């Protein structure tokens, strides 16, 4: 689960969880339901993760983004990547 705020200044603390996600043998799910503020650095990190997962035949599931985070996802284009599934909070 990613909570609170995520931006360039917090990108260092994302590295270890992203590395663990890459080592997983199955699809990766990221819960953004508690994330209130983010900049594009988080979305770019998720896009890179999705590309690497796709190369291994896996997918990235992004769960429960708040409306402002969903807007950022759409602005950056993460939702259009082939290996990404966005699950809105209402669907959970």
C-alpha cells in the first residue's frame, strides 16, 4: 500500500519495494487507495515497473486510486499501457 504523499523527494523509499515487486513470480498489485498526493515521478516508476513485468509475461494492477491520482495516471498515460490494469475504488 502506498499512502500519504509521494513525489521526487520520497522516490528513494520506493526503490526497495519496486525491486521486490520485480522479483515476484506473479502479477503485482499496488494499492493506492490511501495515497492523497503524488507527482509524475511515482507514475513514471510504476510505468517502468509495468514495462519490466510485461517483458516477463506479468501485469501491474493499480488498485483504488483517488480521483486526483486517477487524473495523474491518465495525464501520464499509465492506464494505456498493455500490462496495466487500473481498478477504481468503487470496484474494490
